[in-house]
């Protein structure tokens, strides 16, 4: 008896045997790009949402970006930051957006530009640029911030998704990634060396807020939560992982497990040197694993590293860009699925995202290959 896509995804999340392999492509940026530039294939030309495209493709849904506005966000869409004392001023000039935060300890600002050509958001000015001048204001901002989950919009989205799959909620990051967001990755390293105590205090303030948001997400009934960290050992060395990430991941995973949700980390780089540490934190899986040659962990290797660890990925730019024949797609999926059987802890999806250079025909060919080889 056939089960629904939602039941099949839940089987994987609960480490039960699915009826077939899950195919849950992440098409967020791809769809926004093709819609923006009028390049949607005629077959999906009338689609206004990613969900409509997924339904037409006949795939499963396990997405973290259904409500993410590509013009203003990389992650999220289900929550907002609210302030009691801080005044937030936003100014838009075309595709440039400037946000100024007026705190009791001074003003700080950041700038974002939406690049239409690639349909991507670029951070032109980071929030934290001068330690001596801006740290008091930044600390006041973080202390005053409250992260609020929009439960009504989440429930409405879940009703819309129905039996098509499972909504993965990706609203937060680990504290180290948050420092990258506000100060830039390279500057974050210097800040941690020069002002470690202050940065640790700042990250702990953020961690408390983020964990509070995860509690709200789980209380609302979410079955999957994702920390949007671009986990890559180039930026999260084993030592930095232990000092700046591990405690947050343990606490986040504990909150999720207590509420019946799976906890993932978004990963689109190298994880070989930290994979064991990730698993030891109780993380349920990596979402978007970049396998060789782009990354350094094979999907089967990642899944085999822990008895309950889930691996999500399988399609990178190498498989999606250029001319992809049905024979090429068939052979790739056949070989990959032979390595990943049984399918209890595997989600066939994108490694990070779908390249905007991918054609609709290519997506359909991998869909057809999945249909051919998906049976257990």
C-alpha cells in the first residue's frame, strides 16, 4: 500500500524503513532566479511558489526555504527579531537596503544589496566593524533582541503542504556563524583572538535567544529544525567547533529531541575533521552534504559514521550544470542508490542548493532516474 510523501519523509526522520527513497530537491534560489528573469519552463510557467513546482515535478518536500524572501534573507521567513528599547530604521534605495539600529549605547548599521543577475543577497557592509566604538552598541542590541516565531504562518504553510512532505524550519544559526554574519568570517577570527571573553559573552547572549526560538518552533509542532551554518571545517576547525559550537548544538539537539523533532545542520563544505564531533553532539543529520570533489565526505561515509545519522544530499553543481542526458542521470542515480541502500537514513537532495544554471529538463531527468531506482 502506497504511503504519502509526508509519511515517507517522517519514516526517514524516525529511522524507520521508508517505502522508497525520498527525493526532496531544494529549488529555492533556482526558482526565484528563473521567475525573476522570466525563464521558467513553459511546463511550470504558471507556478508562483516552490511548492507548486515540487508538486509538478512529482518530488517530495523537505525544504527550509519555503518562506524565505530571496531579496532580503538567506535563511528564515518564519520568525522576526523584536526590540523593546532599540529603534530600527530601514532605508531602501533600489536594490540597496540599509538597516540602522539606534541603541542606548550608540548606533550601528549594516547594508545589503540584492544582485538581480544572480538572484542573490550580498552583504555590502557588516554590522560589527570597529570593536572599540561599536561593541557596547552591539551588546545592547543582542541583549534587547527577542526572536519570535510566527506560529500562525507556520501552521498555514503546513496546511498548504499537507501530505506533500515535511517543512524543515531553518531560522537560527550557531553562535559562531552569527558572529560571521555580523563581523565577516575573517574578522571573526581576529575578534576571537583579541577579545575572546567579550566575543564569548556576546555569543552566549545570542545562543540563549536562538535556543529560545528553537523551543518555540518545537512547541509549535515542527518535526525538523535546521541550524543554518554552512558547516565547513575551513571556518569551523575542530578546536573552534569545540569552543564555539558544540555546546549550542548539544542544547539545540536536546530541545528538538524532547519535543519530537529532528535536528540538522546545513553543511555545504568540508566536514571530515569534525564529523565525529557533530555526531557526538546528538545532531541527527547534515543537510546538503558537499561530497567529493567539492567536499571531503561521501554520503555513505557520513551516514555510516553514526548509527542514527541521516545524510541528505547527492546532487551538486557537477551533476546539475551543463548537458545532462537521461542516460547520464540514470547511471549516476543507479550508482549512488546502490551505495545508499537501505534508504532508512538517506534523503536524496541538493548539496547546498540547485545551481541557477540547471535546466528544467535536467531536474526532470533526475526525477525520472529516481522513479526508476527508488524502490527499496
